[in-house]
């Protein structure tokens, strides 16, 4: 089965918005064995959309369309689809009820404009939008499937995952392409590559490995293909287990997991509590932890001690330590971790202090120098890192490194692969 | 002049790589008055590229092609362009000398493969690549210009800036397209649209308005076209000023500015300091503030009081207030703001307490209910918001709303347009 993706919107063609929807869609289609032939971004223009649809239909069996829906765009996509299929708009009660329910929840009045959003081409199957007012639309004509969806990534992705992919998978039996993403924290791409070289070299031919680095995290994507789903899955599991044994300290999770999710799950399982004290990470570590629903069960809070006065007054760091060692030092970060653990009465505490940049570096302590401490009921561990020059990346890397220190402590994983700075 | 952009590469079609080249190219073309009609991503396939070129040539006067060059791709683009123009590859001495010089610099030996990279279609003008080995190629046929460039963003961008754009600008005297983005916070897209309806209706024909909503922020893009650059700029400024007068409370900045940047700048100008106390935003507000380099000048820190014990012990919130009103209440959020302002000895303090979700809602206080307080040297202001159902978006919306409350206070802007919940 061959698919094409059409994204509609002038904002893409003037370069204001980067089209991230298409890459995500292509990846999802690949997972169920559907190959994408072409991706096209078209303007909010009736004639242009008509031509685009015709060209795509001549090459593909499946056309996924995003964008051009919604009141301020004059619903250009919906009207053009009517023209393309030679049909007209009809009012769809279930869609209108969804709009009404959504607006009631948010306390807004339903206007005539919203009533219009519940109109869909007569020949389509409307697809429910659980996160917005514009419905999706599923069409079939001359052996080709057309699916029109909103362009807001958040609405589109939920619709694809919950409605479109299950419908497609049900309709077609295809070759299996299965991906497994292995998530690592602690070392950069090239260090990781040399650490797992022996494992990579022995991978069978139908298993491919890709490195997908992000600041502080390297994702490894294993892609297996084959006609026997059970066999392909078994092979993936086998290689995954070998790798897990090789780098247990670096692997923190799989697929859509995050380090904050994994750490939160461990704390919950062990019925332990956590507090944080942040200087250089400035709240980002707390934000990661509290982005997980239910985190209040194990996370009590943080003191963001951006100024030295706050370090002394709220965390009990000694004036003398700051004077003699500086705020970015092992002594201060240890006192921060111990201080917040005592103040918030938790089992564990993490503390960060570093030079995020771009200014504030010195020869002795260049930008990127970061101390992280972990206080447990028994001890305090402190570690020095040297990240890079970029403020945003340093903040993220330090927060992830802190979470990984706690993960290893909770799992009692000995550290063997991670160098101190990366 | 109408352009199309064609990006070639299987990596785009399996979703491994997001196409960021096209948005950048579109923006550059716009700046010199060239409109992009369509962006297409094609596979590394001869026939597909031939069709793509023909379709694009039927619509556009300029076709920019990136990718499909380089030894690992078998130079698919170069061979296909030869076929498209019915010509053959010839050896280009200057290109070869560029490859040799580059390799000498990097200390690599020049191989036969590299010699092949210096072959170009006989009918093209080779464009020098200062950052790589594959040359760009400029073709003209039947009134249409084709420019083929490497897909590596770094090589492509340098080539476009240094060679392609100057060539295009010299060849065409074009109309000017100028964009101005106006950033608003506080209301949703439809409320904003009805608030500025009268202004929108009176816009001259060569000025177009687009709504680009994000969680908590709606960007308004004004696009002006005309042959007189000065006049177009003047027109934009005039309409921008009218809008500023209409919704001063909602507009927080322009173009690439962020709310945290604007608020930080104001605090710095007025030599005032800020602290925060966060419950539902869980550190995200602190993170936004500290993401700005130099924020330690005005931002002292935060207490993330995720548990009630921390609210009482570290912020001095009264047990009784939590018991009688609940943690998400006007009384508690006021005490949080006052408490942190006193503890950290700042001029201003912001506090948040809400139900971020997905759990924890009740009939009286549904998910999304959020109280935000601002303490100043003279007073405490508190405001209730009702955001949506999604944890991540609620956290962001609450943080932005808090920043905007402070912005309005610092600028002494009276609130007139923002409803309490949106």
C-alpha cells in the first residue's frame, strides 16, 4: 500500500511553521507497513488543493490530508473536498454534540460559527476529534482512501493514533515493520557507538540500527522486518536483552518512556519520596518531575535557589562554603541536597549547581561545569559534569543527569560506562 | 515569480528526518518577494523525481531542489537531471579543485568517488559549495530556473545565501512581501477574532491577517505586499499601532520575542526583583524565567510547594486556610505569593495553585481550575482561571498567564479584554 501526505496551509509556504506533522505521520504509517511516496505542502487555495489531490490519487492508495480546517481558514479543505467529490455539506449531529460538550466544559457559548464546524461532506465518515472542534473525515472513492484531519499536531496525533491507524490496520494485512526504541542517558553518540560496537556488528541482516541523538539522551532505534510477526518480535526481544546486559547503567527505558516517568514509577513502587534543590537547572528538573500525572504522591517540592541568599536562608547552605568554594562546588551542592531533604522531610533529594552560560564561566570553571548531588537516608553522593556551551542544552542535560543518578541508586545499578563529562 | 521547493530523500518519507530545509528556503525566498506555491518531498527514485520536476515546472518559474546528491545516494538527483534535460555528465575542473582543496584541509586522500563528484550535467552552471564536495547546479530551460543543491542544511544554507539569492535578486525586480508577527496572551483564537473584528475589517487589500494559535498564546501574522518597500513598511507600522491601541493588555511582544524575555527586560529596566511560589505549575514558571540568560539579575528563586506541608513550612501558608478553603483557593494562593515575597525579600512575587489534571477535579473545582496571585510592594492581586483538561497545556497556560499578570502590572496596563477563563 502506497500513501501520500498533503499538508495545507500558507504558514508552511512562507516558512513560518516547520512541517513536523508529516514526519510523524510517515513514521506511524511505516510502523504498520505502509510506505509513503510523497509529502506535499499546498497553499490555502481551492484550485491548488484540487490539483494536489488529483496528482496524489494518481500515485497512491491512501492520502492523508492535514490542515485547512477551522473557522479562521474558512474551512477551505472541507469546501474543496466537497467540490472534489462532487457532493455537498450536511449537518452532522454527533460532531455538533462533541463541540457543545467541549465548549460547555470550557465555559464558552456555542456560536453559529461552531455550528458550521459540525457540517461535513455528505459522502464522508466523520472521525471524532477528542481534543478540538473540527472533525476528521474519511472518504473512499475509486479504490483510494482520503483522510482529512486538523493541522493542530496535538489534535491530529490523537485522531491518528485512536481512530485512523486502527481503521487502516484492520483494512490491510501487510509485511511487518516493527520498531523498538531504546533510550539511553549519560554518554554521547560516538562514545555509545564504540561501547556497543561488538553488539552492533553481530546484528542479523533484517535488523537495522539507527542513532537518534538529542541533548542528554541518545535514542537507539532497532527496526526489524519480516512476514512472521511472532518471529520478528522474538528477534527484537533477544537483541534488546543482549544490549540491556551490556549497558544497564545507560539504558533507562524504551519507546515513549521518559526518564522522569521511569524515576517516578520507581519511587512509587518503593514508596519513597523526593525533593529537589536547583540552582543552574532553575526549575526544569522540578518541571520534568511534575509533568508526570500523579507525581504529588512521591514528589514534595523544590527550592529554586537562584540567588546565594536563598541558598543560605531556605536551604541552610553555609555562608562560609559559598565564600571559600563558590556556589558551583561540591560542598555547596552537597549542602543543598542535605538541606532540602531535611526541610521537606523526604527519603531522597537531588541538587544542582552549575554555570549554564552563556556568561559566568572562568578558566577554572568554564561554562557547562555542573555539580549534582544526591542525598539518600544513608549518604550524599556528588558528581561533577562538564556539559557544553549552550544554556538551554546545559539545563536539560543537568536535569537528566540528576534523574539518572537517582535511577541508578534506586535500582542499585553499578556505574560502569558513563564518563563524568560528555 | 512563483517558486516550488522539492526535497529528495527516503529519510524524509520514513519520518526519520523532519524537513527543516523547506521552511528556511521559503522564508528566504519570501524576503526577496518570491512566493512559494508548493513544497514536495520525493523518494530517491528516478521516475518519481522526473514526474515531480514536470509537475512543478507546470506551476512555477523557479524550482529549488535539495538532496539526493552525494556518493551514498548514487547521485540520483544528478543522473535524473541529466535525463530530464536530455544531456550528459561532463567533468568540471573548478569543482574538482574545490574537492581537492577541501580534502587537503581535512587531511583526507582524494578517491575516484570524489572525482565523480566533480561531474555535472553539461547544460548547467555549477555553483560552488564552500562547505562540502557536492556542487550546486543552476539550469534554465523554457523560462524556468532549476537550482539543485545538497541536502545537508549547513551546506545548502551557505550556498543559498552566498550564491543563489544574489543571482535571483539580480535577475528579477520583485514585489516586497513583509511579515510582522504580533504576539498575544490571555484569550483564545475565537475570542481574539471577535475582539479585533472591526480592525480586521478595515485592513487594506494588500495586508493579510493569519491566526497562529499555540497553547496559551495566539500569534497574529500580518503580511503586506507591494512594490515600494518603504510604503509597505509604513503601512505595517500604522496597522500595528492601531491594533496595539485596541488590545494593549493582550499584546506582549513581536516576532521572535517570548513573554519571559519581555517580563525579564521590564524587571531589569525598572531594577525590580521577582520570586515565585508554584504548586500546579511545578517549576515550569521558574524554568521559563531562568531560560533567559542573565535572569539571575532580577530573579531570586522559587519554592515549588507540591505538598501542603511545604506550603505551610516553607511559605508560611496557614493550616487553617488549606483546611477551610482547600489548596486551590484564593486565600492559599495569596498567602503563597506574600510568603515567598517575604522569604526571598523581592519586590514582586507570583504564585500558582491549580488542578493540572488529569485527576483531582471535582464538580466545584474541575480540572483546569487555577488561582494565580501577584504580590507587589503595595498589594496582592488574585485571579481565577479555568483552563482545559490537559496537564501539559494547563501547566503552560498557567505559567504564561502569571507572567502576563506581572507584565500588565509593570506596564500599568488596565485589563479590559481578557476574560478570567479561556
